[in-house]
């Protein structure tokens, strides 16, 4: 059987702790793109709660690693499915899942208010 994608010869870089901060910034920026500079209170509260849970469970590096691997796979043209991120708003905004965990709501494309 012929492999469609060849393995990458480069070593996987170590992920410095500071890179996890970059993931939070990415998630926060994507939230602001979607809802505007001032996030709706329920969205902000949900993001803070999820971030706190991820940090308390010691999963910050794993989340960043998932994001990094998903980005690498997409850039190589490989379809990906990330399991076990459940109904996470952070995972949705990081692009790890296409499932929006928030209840259905309208976001105005002009003013970005819900």
C-alpha cells in the first residue's frame, strides 16, 4: 500500500511553556473576531471557566499540542478529527472541533452582538 503523505523528516520541537499563552491569545482573538471587542458576559464567563479547568487539570500543554498537531495536519492536507474535546468553547475557537458548544444564537455580522 502506497502512503499518500510522506513522514516529515524534521524533529518535533519541544513546546516551551510560554507557547501555551499563545493558544489563549489565539482563542481570545478568535472570540473577539466573532463577538466583537467586548465579549458577551456568558461567552467570557465560559472561556474563563474552561481555561481555569484546563489549567487546574494540568492539560494546558496537551491542549496546545493538540492545536499544534491539528494545524500541522491541516497544513499537510490531512483531514483530522480530534476526539474527546467534547463541548469545549476553547476547542471550538482553537479550531479543534467544528461543534459550537453554545446554545443556538444569532451573531450580527455588523455589530457582532448576540
